[in-house]
C-alpha cells in the first residue's frame, strides 16, 4: 500500500506490546505473492502532519484534515 506499518499508531503500539506481527520476514504468506497483488495508495495530502504523532509529544497536536 505504500504505508510503512510503523506509521500506523495502533500497529506500532501492538508490536511494542508483543501482539501480532508485521515483519514480513516473520510471516508465512500463503496464496498469491505480495508483489503480484500489491497496490500502492495515494497518501493524504497532510501525511507529514499526520505522522507527527511518532515524535515526542511536546504540545497538543494541531487539528488535522
């Protein structure tokens, strides 16, 4: 999809808690190969602002959208 799993907050928090797995090298993929069905999505125009959650929380986040 063109989205790094660590960009998705709940996936990152789950990984840190030991829940689930998003490292493809550790996943047994069955069926079609990922490269054959992969579709890259256009990201939101505010993607840079949306990814600010990953940095240190220094102030109340600005309204997104």
